[in-house]
C-alpha cells in the first residue's frame, strides 16, 4: 500500500514539473519611455501662422530697412495670421492716368521685379501738387483709403483693397513677381481696436493672408513715423 502511495506522489510531481518546463519563460517588459513635452505638445504654432525667419530678414534688410531703422523697429515675430480669404477675380478697368501722374506719384509707386505691375498706395488718398519751384505739397483726401494694382502691359487697373475710416496702408513690397505684402493699420470697428497689420497677397492663388499684432506702439509707428519716413519731402497741409 505504501509503495502505491509513493508511486502516485512521484507521478504527480513529475507531471507538475514537466508542465512548468513546457511553459516558455516571459521576459519582463521594459517601461515605456516618457514622451518629452516638446514631442507631445499640441501648442506648437504652424509655419503659416507666423512670419518665417527668412521673411522677417527680408523686411529688415531689403523691404523696409530705412523705415524700420528710422521709424522704430517692429517685432515681426509677434504677428499672427488672423484671417485668409480668396477672391474670384480682380475687377480690372482701363488705366488712363493724368498727364502728370508719373511725375507726381512716380517716386512712390511700388513696381514688381519684372515691372509688369505696380502698387499705387497714394493717388486715391493724397493730392500732391508741385509749385513753380518744384516743391511738393500734399493734402490727405480721406476718410476712405484705396490701394490699386496696375498692370503696365494691359494698361489696366484694379482695386486691391479698400478701407473706411481708421484703416490705412503705410508701405508695400513685392516679395516676387507673384506675391506682395502691404504694411498698415487695421481697424475692424469693434472692441479690438486698431492693430498693426500685414496683408500678403498671392496673385496666382488670388488669396489674401492677414497678419496682425495688437500693440499700440506699433500702430502709432506705422500711422505716424513710418508713413512720414516713406513720404519724406512732401509738405502736408
């Protein structure tokens, strides 16, 4: 009887040992590495929402170097894109300038690199007259403000932007033959007040991109000293 009990115990022990050896040993899993805040951040701004470093360098060294250095530097890194919109087509009409148009407004026109287009910021908004001694005097026409785009090959003109009181364009620059930028002040007529603004327009895409900065000092620079620097030599009434 004892031999049978011992035999049964040895048989059960052998079966348990075999079962344990047949189960593969699992390797302990390593703890996953924590994601760094930079990798997991959802607050990183897209390239389209701010000015690129290349564009900012263009503003400071090529586009507006004289104005920004004398009228006060503006922190372009703080501008943020607030709106974008497309237009089906610009309404071009025949361009028939006055006889003395280029003599009076020529120094202030902004030509594209290939000279096929120019931006006219001033002729609608400022009346410039020259006296017999060649001295220029200027009178603000206000309160509305218009920016025109002129095609020198087709001799046609289109309204690019039009504002009521409060908004203005102080300067413009062609980034290339297909893209331009306008610097000014935007007044939406609500509680946000005036903002420093930049309108970038792409001719092929027919699309505007509006960048704004809520900064009273920047607004005053653009409306005051920036505009005066660009139009220096004009005696305003």
